[in-house]
């Protein structure tokens, strides 16, 4: 990988010279605009806020943040050649509250020869008082191997540091974009805002369990509210992630509404894992929510409406997870929360029949915000997409607040309503399926129900997906009790003998070139070749190996693909239904 930066006497690093012509007169568009950023601890390198640009990420930012509508201009952003044709210079501004803060801007291109290694890597210190730093592209010695913009990042000296950042692309002559005007702040608390929030209540549902939890709270008894879902539940887009996220904000609202003075009797469990569907949620529920029996939640908010496109079962795992929660002896309340992407998409149409079937309360952020997104401020827009979305997937702090207020509206409306006499009926045929309702986790720590020969998978991977659990600002590793094959491992395969109806393999996805493919055999037949570069970032990837009506014994064999025998592969664990 090529590093292009100038080091001056005394160790100072100098960026490219300021452009000779007045950049401020050029047409340009923002890909970040006064956006909150946070220094997240990384397994390697300095704490950082990363902004990936590959695929449609950069064009989506140009479209939704910058207001670019010209399809030819958007197409130029997908390659480095096109990017250079369009973009004259990049303006970066960073503002922190701490004058001594150290922040550097990283621009990394993906390479043609080696995606993550052969492209230009430009690292430049930034002023932290909001002064704009200008990078004129023609002043930089770029690698001839640059293929496409890969990522931006802001690197900090310490984890947890907060800042506000803007990135603007100034364009070459001949290219123009409409100038975007500043928007007024969101009028939280206005009548129009309250009307918008009111549209989120899709279905009040049977309130017996939710009201029981509220009554416990009012009496001063201990009540636990838990959240399980994807990256939005993890808090992505919220700064700081642990207190800005919708989960924490709605927990605070619940404490304010029903808790004792100080709210000491209301407890909080958050277990969102980015990039994962309910197919993984049903495996990790006992560990991440129940904490293997140490926690008994009274209310569980389930948020998988934008993650479950990756659920192979198309809703069977989702309904199974709902039933797994509802069947607990303490009869917890379940709230279905439907979040939304910037293109107004979610899986509410697929998943809401589950809520109707069991008469569960359902809250739709999509129903609240998408209609008014199409309005101008003069026509009654309350919050714009630029204000609601941090990127095309995740909410800003304002967006997380909207989500929290939608849940708080359900809380207040439920408390005012008469209690339902009868409980939810669970003993009836499922809508989408319940084959995975009794799924349990099998990993290196909990594998007494199976026979395992680790073979060449004897190491333990410590570079895992990290998630901010509960109120922690730091990451907790997902699936730390794993089996890892390394370049130095032997070629013996991993063998698992287990008796079960269903089996889900969870393996590590990675962007590292050190990882390679593994072949997965079920009873001697090749079931699939697992590619850890399917998504190219460190996270947990579940895949169903088999699904039967009756319990059977199976032998699973995992061995490195012939061309990747000198590479790494990590088996994070399994989910099985005995």
C-alpha cells in the first residue's frame, strides 16, 4: 500500500499545497455535512470513524446528502478515473470541543492488484477548530494501481472522542450541482411533530404483558427492558453510540414515565449486532439478552425489519425468535419495531403478519416519517432525510430520537388504555414458521451435546466483530469461544457429530486477504463453500446447513478449500435445535 504524505522538520506532516484558484467559487456537494463522528476503538490502528465508499455507498451519499441528481455525474464516482474527471479538490473540516485533540483525515483507494493493499493511502492531520483543509487532487502523487475510492476515515488519538465533520467535493469546471440551503432545526415537541410520531403506532396489540411491566415499574419493582436487532439497535449513526441510540433514549423515556425517582428499579439490556438478521438473533438470544439465565426481561423490543433480507428462512427465524421470547415463564411483552432505510424500504409487509397473528404491539418508524419526507418545509415537512439519516442505512441522533419517541408514544398510549383480560394465545399454527424457536448456541464453551474433533481448527480468533452492549461505550467481542484455522495449522478438517433437527453454522466474515474459503460437508456431501469475503468486513455470517422435521444424527466436516489451505478461517459457532 502506498502512503503519500510529506514529513517536515520536527516530524510535522504537511498536506498538499492549497490550490491557486479560489476553490470556494467552484460548484460542489457535500458527502458529509456537519455530521457527528466518534472515535471507535479498532483491533489494529488508532481509534477512528470510518466511512466506506465502495459499491453504491459513495453515490448514495452524493445523491441523498449532496443532492446530486445527474446520473452521469453519479456514475463517475464509481471509479478512480471517473472520480478524478469529476472532482477537482476535497474540502475537509473538523470541529472538536478539545483544543488538544488530534484528528487525521484518511483517504484510501482500493487497488487493482490487491484491493486493500496496492491503492493510495493518504493520511493528513486536520485542524480541529472547523477550519477547512483543502486537498487539491492534482497536487498528490496517486498510485497507478488505484481502482476506485475505498474509504474515508477520521483517526483520533483516543477512543470515545467526539467531533463534527464535513466533507465537500469541489468539482471541475463544466460540472455543477444545485446549491443546498440550510434547513431549520427539527421542531421536536411541535404539534406537527407529535402528529408524525402518532402515525408510528401500527397496532396497539394485546396490552396485558406490557401493562403488567408498567405496573411493576410504578410500584417500584424491578423491570428490565431489552433490545435485540441489527446495527440500528447497536446504535450506528448515534454519537455517542451508547447514549445517543434509540434504545437508550427510549429506555430513559420509560424510566421517566414509570420508574421510581432516579429510575433505579428500571434496568437496560441492549444487544444489537450490525449486519446480522434474526437468523443469528435466534441463536444469540439466550447469551446476549438472557445472559445465560442471569437476566429476565419484562419487555423485549425486536428490530430486524431492515436486516432480515439476509434471513434465509424469509421469516421463519423471525417468528421463531418472537415465540422463543414470548414462551418464557415470566411472560415478557414483545414489541415489534420496524425501522427504515433512506429509500423508504423495510420488511414490514413480510413481518407485520407475525405481530397481527399474536396480537403484538407494533411500531413503524417507516409509517411515521416516509410520508412527510416527500413534503417541502412549506408543505409541512417535519424532518428531512438529510436530518433523519446519518447514511443510507442508519439514523442520525435526530433520527434515533424520533425512533425513541415512537416507542415512548406506544408506552404512554398503552398505559392510558384499559388492560386486556386475556393473555396472548401462542398455541396455534405459525404464520411463517417456528422451526427455530428452541435454537441453542453451540460454541467452544458450550458443546457438551456434541462430539467435536477440532483438527486443524485449534486456534482462537480474537479479532472479532465488536458491539457496544448495554450502556458500554466500548465493544464486546461476538462469539469469542470459536475455532480458528490459521496458515500454520495442519490440514486436518474440523468434524462435528450432532443429533438435531436443524443446524446453523456461524462463521466469520473478514476483509483481510489472510482469510480464505472453507468447504462445508454434511454427511459426506458438499453443502456449500463458505467465503469469508462475501461481505468483506469483520462480522458474523450465519448459514443453514440443514433443516428437518425430525431429529437426526449428522456429521459435519469443515476443511479449507484446496487453493486456500494456507489461509485462515474461523468457525464462530453453531445454532442447533435438538
